[in-house]
């Protein structure tokens, strides 16, 4: 079931927003030249929050151990592990995310 994560005006291209949906920490990431996407908000490496990550519009870098993820959620620096992606849609000025059937990815 899709649940409101934030208003459509909150995420901006080349930036990300930290949101909580159904008690799950997530990032709404809007890559430069792309579309908004929703990913797990915890690093799969050490389960550290990605709320303080750096994002240059294409690469998300964990502030805790410098693991890097591309705008598809794939790990480009660190062990092979992806960020789980959640279905996202925009309707009536709201960003909606569906958490059903998706689990965050962790190495341990």
C-alpha cells in the first residue's frame, strides 16, 4: 500500500530527502537528470543511517565508512551489495512509497 512520504516540493533534483514510512527509514533520492527514487535509509555495510550521506547528484556516499552507491542503488565502492529500492509514485502533490514486500539489504 502506498503511503505519503513527503510533499512533491520537498525532494529537489540532485538532492535527497530523509523520510520515514511505516517506521522504515528511507531516502528519496533525485539523481541529476533522472527521476525521484526511494531507497533504504540504512547502509547495508554496518547498518548505519544514511541520513548524513553526501550526494553529488549521481553518487551517494555513506558518511560513516565512505561506501558509495550509484543512482540505481548499486554499490560502487565497498562490497557488492545494493540498496533496496521501494516503489515510488507522485500523485496529487505527494510523494508516495510502498513498503510492502520489500526488505532492506544488509551484509550481516
